[in-house]
């Protein structure tokens, strides 16, 4: 999980720096201003941070937080996939959860375009893989979250994959997901989204998100260390 944690900490650092900035310019200060040196004439100048820009900065925080959520879950689940290959796990010693996941991935092309020759080829390929004890390789590209990750969905993933759910409160992940999707789909402008939140609100969302994801990483790391993606051998 070293790479997962490294990427998480990098994104976390980016968010922490951004949150410190928006707290500086959108906090309790009114008519925020900053001074800068002009490159053209090397003179000291002053500019203000408009109310609209403050709203945009706050709204952009939802994009950063959702990016952290989706990247962390994708990287963490991909780590399980990698470990299955590294351990040389074949179908017979996969856990029931991962048997279902692999079969679902292996038959996904049937759901897109059903043809008799496709069915025959897919069944043959699955049967040969099982009989030959091929090492199972799960497809990371099929980790499609479609902008739908919140605490409930992540707990559903825990049930699906078999790792322990986080007991931490993370109800604000639903707000983060919804606001991110409104922005991504163009349903609302950035200033429309940002006007309902303060810098304190978005910082609270950040703290809750980071704490929740850190706990999820702990649960997945324990799942990998205990090789829970394999059946228990008595």
C-alpha cells in the first residue's frame, strides 16, 4: 500500500494548501486584497478578491475533495488486484467475493453485445482459465465509479470486496459528491455552488473526508495483509 499512501498524501497536501489559501481570502475578511509586484514595471500593486471569485474558490474545493475520494478508492482496490496477481491466485482459491467480481468482469462484454459466438467464446475462455488454474487478473479499467462515490457507496464496496467497513461518520461525502456532479455536468455555475458555503464549511468537509479515507486505507491494508481475497485454508 506504499504507493496508495504516497499518492493519498500528495493529494492531501495539495488540498491542505488550497484550503489554507481559501481560508485566507474568504474567511472572516471582507473585501480581501493582496499585494504583488508587477513583472512589467516592477512596481507594487494591489488587487482585490471579489465576492464572486471567493464563491468560485470555495466551489472548486468540492472538485479537489471528490478527486481525492475517487483516486483513493481506485488506487486501493487496484492494489488488491495487483496483490492477487503477485500471489499467483487462481480461481479455485479466490474468495467467494472475488470469484463473483472476476466472473462479472469476464462476462461484461455479453451485457454490452449479446451474440451466440460471443457467448461461446466467453464460456470457453472462462472454463479454460478455471481448469488450467490460470492466475486471476482483474481489470482495473472496469473500476467505474461514474462520479457516484459517497460514504454509503464506499461501504457497499466494502461489502462487495470483503474488507471491513469504516465506522467513522462521513455523511458530508454525499454533499461533496452531489456538488461535484453539479459542477461536472454544468448544472450550476461555480458561484452558484459556492454561495451556500463558507471556507469553514469546506474545511470541515475536508477534515471529515481525509479522516474517513485514512480509515478506509487502514481497512484495505489489513484486508491485503491478511490475504482475505483468498479462501481460508483449514
